């Protein structure tokens, strides 16, 4: 029993860390064509995410793998019900990865332009669709014993799209702040200016999200039952305000950290609201996939808990070391010596 | 076409495409790590140029290996939901462990390696590519433990209408999975050895940096020779394990229809599955099949109902070609070492080496055809049929659309990748500093 709850928390944690890390890669990729005008600027933005994006993406692979190992029934139905949107996310992620790696090798203007579009779309589409997917999960998917009744277009409902936009603007702010930390001068100023603009849009979406979640979902039920848990969404709101405050004060590092904390507390607000569901059924809660009816056996969960407890701290340690190693301002020196 | 067939085609296409990039990664990471270590130890700048030259090709290849790997993880749930639900309690764990233990290490330290040339000490830099090499080979271990379980399920009980793990250690030490791991990883090292041989041969043909590329050629040849011999040796053990655990696959590999004691091996054989016999059987080596399989009596395909037999011709031909190629690799690499001293003058042989680059790739693909087609009609041998494993919520039209999407998208990416590999392979290493 207790292992199922541990894994439910880990499930949320893996998604939260994934969005807090790859989120800024996405944001940087979305801002990239708008703020980087010449070749040097473009190289700088790509270099800003170059050493870390791939390691960040592994959190997604791990979130997927952990869902498979700990909640196989959820994994099976989540992925097959959301076939088309996941396929689009997958293609976009492939495009993003290849574009980031191969853009520096482009020679002709056409090649460069195509990879630029690849970086932009490959970052924009997952940002929006991950939000749409989670928005729909918050609402519940239309499924019962005999199958799923939704389509790609039924997922693109107002609430789903709102959460999509919340994710999108959040990642743009997050990415803008990251770029402003990593590059110099005008480019950093430009990134900061965008982060500021998009923070307002992010804040509007967050307010709408707080209100409309009460209308479209049952997420508030858990909080009303145990008001103590309101601390988590309250933390999210605080982090969002603090992010805005530091953006206005031009304290970039602090703004970035609070933006990351906002993402983590936002994901956990959703996860607490979902409990004990992983995928609620909007037809009847008796069909919902919960951490109790969709989990692996206690034996498997125990094995996986041991693995995670040993290896995730090791991963966090060396990833933190990597961030420290690459925590420098990118100058012309770095951009010139880059042979790859 | 139905969802099952389309999903199988899609899985085959995306897995085969993914496996174009994986084997080179497995072997080339080790070679680059060796070259850089040589540089750190001796200070010989040629080894630094070597690590950078082969490392650049490694990175181009790695990019596609990683992104096409995500597809594999998504597809189990997307197209094979019933499979995932039924075996996730066991199959999910090695996948999650692969990500946690291997993927993080590999992706993080490749980033460090690419961007860290002037940021960390040379020793630490060399260590980071060793960690990449360790991690890629470790990821192969976990995914092949998972695949080994599909071939020969162990350590489980059927409970709650699904397979549940009762013995993790049995799953991890499943001989089938470990043999498959050794066989697959070594075959990847052969791919990398021949990749280095072929590109070095190209530059020797063009009289470009002869001394430099002769060094590369030697490294590639020794690595490929040792790996080719080992892959054949492990293959022999692996075949015995197949004979022991998957009688239908073994019978299909050898196109054996009737149960035979002291079964001979026919060097020339043409299967005729429609009439459940072979139309040609010639040049038999007495008892050879029984010896190789490590069993006196070999069960023939007729022991099993036609619905439980894999496609015979495809399995048989793939197996024969793979084995033939395996022996060719040993021969070719031996010749490189024998002719090494004046090899830059043997134009024809160098051309042969250049044109041999695709052969180990083909052998690897054939090996996977034997493994996966030979397992049919089972997705988990003896436990779950492929037809029962497919997603119920997915329409054939969805799979058809995604299959077309994958074909077009992957096709374009494949062309771009080969173009870039060829471009940077031709370009050669950075010129020597004067």
C-alpha cells in the first residue's frame, strides 16, 4: 500500500523535475528565432541549452519508464488513448533534438532556416501539447470499461487549451530567464524583455486556471477535504508573484529559481488534486485509473523504490555538477572554439 | 490491413531504424575513449586529433540514436497497450532502470564531453567519454534483459490477470537476456570496427594523412577482429540457449521439418514451407546441427501446429546470411592485419574495406529479424500471442497515418544523417598544428 503512494509522489516528482528543466530548453527554443537575429546570437542561444538539453530530456524518458514500471495499466491506457497527441509530441521532440544538434553544422541559408524552424516548432508544440494533455487529465478522459471515446479535437477544448497556454507562457518565461543568465549584453536584455512581457500573460492564464479548475475539474475536492494541502497551490501563487517581482527588479538568477519552483509546485498542485487518480474517467469515477487499481505488484514497486532511492540522488549529483561546470556567461571565446 | 499488422510493421520499421544508430554508438564510444586516453597518457597530439575526428562522427550518429529511442518507449503503450498492461509489472522495470541508470549518465556526460574541451581537465574530459561508453553499453544490458524476458519469460507468476514479477534476480540473470546482451553489444563493436576501417581505407586510398589513418586502421582492425571472434563464440552459446528455450525458432532457423536425432546440417538448403519440406537439401555435415544446438534430438516444425510456427523462409535466410557475414568479418579483419605493412598500396583491398561498412549493419538487422520474426506468433514466448497484445483503443487508420509519418520523417532524417556523416568523414581530421 505505502509503496503505491510513494510511487504516486515519485510520478509527480519526475514530471515536475522534467518540466522545470526541459521547460527552459523549450522556452529558449521558442524565443530563439525572435531574439537571436545574427549568427553569433543564434549560436549563443543554442550554446545556452546545448550542454544540458539532452540530459534534461531524460527526465521525460524516466517519467515514462517509471509510469510503465509502477503503473503499467495507466501507462498502457494513457499512451494508447492519447495516441495522436503523443505522436505529435514525439515527432516534435525528435525534430527539436535533431535541429539543436545539426543547426551548428548547417552551411547554406536554406539549411539554417529549416533548422531554425525545427528548433522553434520542436519547442513550441510539446510545450503547448503537454499542457493540453495535463489539462485533459485534470478534467478526466472520456473512457469506460470498453474503451475511449475522445479524439484529438475533443482534447482541444477551452480548458485543455488554457492549461496548454499556461504551460507555454510559463516555459517562455523560464527559457527567457535562462537565456538572460547565460548570454551577454543586448541579447540578454532582449531575453529579459520577453520574459517580462510573457510573465503578464502567464499570470493571466494562472488566474484563469485557478478559477476555471473549479468549474471544469474536481481537483479542488481534495483540497476542501484537507485544507492543509492548500499550502502547495499557495506556494505556486507565491512563486509566480516572486518571479514577477524579481523580473521587475532585474534579479535574473532569483527569478529563474522561483520560476522553477513555480513549475514544481504547479505540477504538485495538480497531482494532489488528482489523488488517488492518475487518469480520472469523466464518464464515471468507477472507471478511473488510480494508484491502487493500476499499479504494479508490491514486489515490483519495492524493487523499483530501491533502484530509485539509490540512483536518482546520484543523477541529481552529477547533473548539478554539470550545471555548475557550464554555469558561465557565453562569450565570443566559447562560440569561436566550438568545432562541433 | 488490421491494427496488428500495421503496428507490427511500425514497430519493425522504427526499431530497425533506431538500430541503425545504436550499434555504432556502442562500439565507437569505446574507441573514442581509448584514443583520448592514449592522448592523455602520451601527450601525442595525433590521438587528440583522432578522438576529435571520430568523436564528431560519433556525435552526429548519437543524435539520431537518442531521438529515435524515445519512439521505442512511447510505442509500447501507444500500439501495444494490452502487452504493456499484461507484462508491465516485469517489463517496465528494466526500462525504467535503463533510463535511470544509463540514459542520464550517457546524455549528461556526452554534453560534458562535447562542450567541456576547455572547461574541465583533460583527465576528467577523457573520463566523461568513458562514462558515455559505459552508459551506452549498460543501457544495452537493461533493454536486452527486457527483450530476453520476452524471448524466455522467467521469474513471474500469472496473478490478477497479468504476469507479475516474483523474482527480480531471475529476470536480471536470465541466461537468454545475458547471452543476447553479449551477442548484440559485440556485434555493435564489429560495426564500429568496420566503420573505422572503411573510413580509414577511404583516406588511405586518397593518400590523405597516411600515417594517421594507418594508426586508425590498426585500432579498428584489432577491435573488429577480437569482437568478430567473440560475437561468433557467444553466438554459438546463444544458439544452444535458443535450442533449449525456443524450439520453434531453432527449427525455423534451420528449416528442420521432422524431428531428427543426430541432425545433420545442410550447407545448401531451400525451404518449401507450403509443402512442409525443403525442396533442396545438399552437402550435409553429419550430426552438425545436433552438435551446434547441444542436443541430440532436435524437434522439427511439424511437431507444432502451423499456427504456432514462425515464418520459416525469412527466419532461415536471415540466420544463414548473418552467420555467413560473421565469418566474413573474421576473414576480412585478419587480412587487414596480415597485409597491414603495405596496405596503403592495395587499392582493391582498401576499396573492399570501404564498401564493407554496411555489412555489419546488415548482419545486425538480420540478427534482429531472426530474434523477433523467429519468436512469432508469440510476443512473449509461450505466454502471450502478438495478436492479443495490440492496443484496443487504436484504429487502423491512426496506425497507418503514423506509419506513413514515420516513414517520411525518418527517411528524411536518415538521409540528412548519412549526408552529414559522409561529409565529416571525407573532411578528415583537423590539420596538424605546426
